[in-house]
């Protein structure tokens, strides 16, 4: 599918720039052009597709679905699955949290959604397909869904309502099943398109600088670091690699789109995929800014428990990945 | 007299929305308009929105969960 991009990169670097195939600079540049074009195209496709899905299935519908239907234990899975198709900006996490709680959705289910939504988002999926291929992406998405579900179920066992801030407890006490019908928007696709389009451009504009810088760094490393370089330091036998990678990743945030391309090069140079994925999940899924926002609705203790449980789940999935691959 | 409220907890998208609204108002040359930024989460929740930023015009939620475009806002304000 992307042969033509490779041909273009070859043509540009070897013929137009006159660089010799096999040289460090030539290989780094070739990698940079090939990866940038391919990844931006994939990002565009995935973000556009998700934009269409989301236009017909916004978060309000998700909330009403979870709030109204008896789901017999599948609500954690459903919430986690909805998290995949609903884009999420960490600045929405508080209103979303309150909205869910007010709709009578249990805390654990709300957490399942809050965990999966940033972890498996359109930008991460687009980058993953471009960098690691479809198979790894599918595995990533499935493990993200399972992770959100599992962490939600674990968190539900803690009786966390105690640790909410007082005004949220009040909201909780007055929770009711959402009765208002979702205003059935009968907007035709033709009218939705400009709005979806604007949103696609908006997201792309936000991530492109990070992606380009990430790929540039990746390209340099690709050309200059020898194959298998990291194997001696971070091989599968090192039991601490996964937890260290995860804990380093948790505080990082907005540069997720820049970190993925670098992580891909690290994997190609010998870092085990599970360790890299744990790192990426830590970057994408949890962040300090998110914790600061959540302080408005949760006590520090609850945020600690929340982050702790998710971090543990990420570490476990890192180990599982390393066992599979 | 139009009353525009922008609901958002101060994230980049909310600031973008505010500048879009200001631009739309300016381009339309509207004078009898109030623009208010609502950043307090408890007040935001009174509007029952769960995705921000949101734009409220005369008490009606017109836009939620995304940054609107200037032409779109102009249409809503006319």
C-alpha cells in the first residue's frame, strides 16, 4: 500500500539530493521522508474515520446507554469499548466524570471509560498502524480495552465513593437515571462533513509538529544507532525493565505523538516490544496534568489509587506482551 | 441583547473557542453582546454538558465538545 511512498523517498534522497544509498545520512533522511508521509496519511485516515463515528455516536449517547440499560456485568467491557471510539481531551475528564456519576453510572464503570478513552485514541491508533503495523495495533487496542475493563473492575472493589470530594458526593446522592432523551440529531451527512473536517484539521495541526520532531529524532537514531544496540541493556531477561519504563512514562504527556516514533526505533534496535508498549501506555494513558484536573472531583488518595491500579495493569500487560512476542 | 457563554475549564481548546467567538462577534459588528467565560466546574455542570468546550447562546447549548468555526458561529449569532 505504501510502496509508492518508499519510491518517492528513494527518488528524493538518492536522485534529487544525490546521496549514496547505505550512508548514514542518506538512510536517516530516507527513513524520515518515508515515515513522515506514511504516518501523516494514516493519521489523517484514522482521525477522519473516528470523526465520522463520533459524529453519530457522541459521548452523551454513551452516557445515556450506560445509564439506562441493564448490562448484567458487561458494563465494564461496554464502557471500555466506548472509550475507544470516543475521542477524549483530558480537559473534558472532569465534566465527563461528573456527567457519568450523575447519570447513576457506577464509579468503576466510569473509570473503565476514563482509562481506555485516552489510551486507545485516534492519534495513537494512526501512529501505531504506521509505526508497528496492523497486527501490533490490533493487539494494542485489544489489550487497551481489557486493561480499562480490568482496572475498572478492580477499582470498583475499593468502595471509592468515600474518597470523592464533598460536592461530588452530593451529586452522587442526587444521581438519577438520565431521563431526558438524547436530542436525535437528524443532521444529514453532508452537513456533518464540514464539522468533522474542521475537527480533523484541528487535531492534525496539533500533533503534526510533535510527530515530525519525533520522526526526525527517530530517523537520526535509525541511521546512527547500530542494530540490536539496546539488547545488552534492556533485554527480556531484565525483570525491572517494564516497571522502570512504565514509571518513567506516567508523568509524560502531550508529547505522546512525538514519543511513539522514537519508541518504534528503540524496538527496532532491540528493546522488547512489551517494554516499549508499557512505556507508551504510561505516556498516553496517565499524566500529571490529568491528575491535577481530577483533583477537583477526587481526593489525592483516590487519584493515587486510580493511578496506582492503572500503572500496575500497564506493567502486567508489558510482561504479557514480552511473553507473547 | 445576546448573552454568550463559553464553558470550559481553561484548556487550550476552550481558549481557542473564546477567540473564535470574539472574532465572530467582531466580524458581525455586534455591539449588544456579552461574552462570559465560565471556568468553574460546578457552574459548567449546571448546563449538563459532559464534553467541553461548549458555547451557550441565550441559555441554549449550541455547541459542545469541539471548537466551532467562525462562519458557524456567525450563523448562530445572526
